[in-house]
């Protein structure tokens, strides 16, 4: 039986192979003597019950993860849930799904056509969260989905894999603030997601977040290769609640802007 470490390693290897800028960020932090702690890993899916949140979460629940809180994003028509492990040193898992009933018949038909191609036994595998794209997709179909929902376009092109990993800023020793970390990243040539400001959230809501912008990656479509946005690296600073414990959840208003890290430019 593969372990949780096996799954997390597979996810990180796939993520950094596709998005080498994330490994560069991690290496730069380590060169400063930092120990990089992962706050959470995020995934995307559609609300089809064959591949929805409950299905994607199974691989993590097998290793002790349990649901902690849920979130809605009316503007982007998303529902999300985050999961936690009994060992606080394990990263949180954040899974969102597109609520397809809020979109056109064309999008719903296209999504169904994609999901119909997914083998049932693949969704039951221990490594389903890193299965990649399990359907044929043309670039024209990708563009049509992305025009209506950037989230749908990204998911259709990328499939099942980590959408992002997240540096736990509290564990860093050489940065006094998230703003300071952001400035360092920019001096190293990384572009940040500035939708709603470079820093989403605040100490008042107990969570600050920032992220790189997804760099273009080459994707093979049924009608040729094209460059589309890949994944991004997030940075999260958490603040203590009134009881002194760090806030463990997420802030929907902030996450709504973080989602735009994979938008086409």
C-alpha cells in the first residue's frame, strides 16, 4: 500500500516537472537557509459526481484526512472544501469544483464529454489526484471553455494534478512579512498575481496570501501543441485567533483572487 509520503512526493515531482519556477523559488529560499514548509496543496475538479470533490478526496481520506470547512465562490461558480490531517505537520488539502449548472448548455455538454472518457478504475486509484489529463481535448475546445470559465479551461487542459503548493510564511526566518517575501521574489524575476493587490487578505481576517502567476507550459492537444498557463506557487501567512491558535482555514474573498493566478494573460 503506497504511503501518504509516496502520494505527496508524486504530486510535488509532477508539479515541479511541469512548473520548474516553483522549484526555483524553493531553491532560492533554501539557499537563504530557510526550511520550506508546505501550508496546503490545492486541486480542481468538476462537480460531476464521478470525479467531484468527494471522489478526489478519497485518496487523502485513506491516509487520515478529514473535512474541516467548506467555501462558496458565487462569482466564479465554485464550491470548495478543505481537509486536515491529524498530524499538524501534514499540509492541508484544498479541493474546489466548478458548479457547471451555472454555465451554458455548451459548457455542460463539453464537460460531460470530457468526463465520459475517464475510466472508473482510474478514479479509484491511490494516485488519482496526480493522474493528469484523462481525456482527449482540442485547442478549440479548450479556448471555448476558457472563454466562459478560466477555471474550466485550465482544468480541461491540465487534468488532475496539484494546481499549487503553498509556502507557509510563518516558518520562514529571514522574512519579517509577506510583503518582504514578495519584494524578494520580484527582484528574482518572478511575476506575482496582482488581482485585488499583491497581498490578498490581512491580519484582521487572520490570513494573508500571495502567489506567482502561472507561467506558460506546452500542452499537447488533439490538434497540436499550444502554450497555456500552468500552475503557480502560493505563499500564506497565518495569524493567531483569540484563543492563541493559528487560523487553519481559508478566506473565500482572498481565494477568489488567488484563483486568477492561472488566468490567460
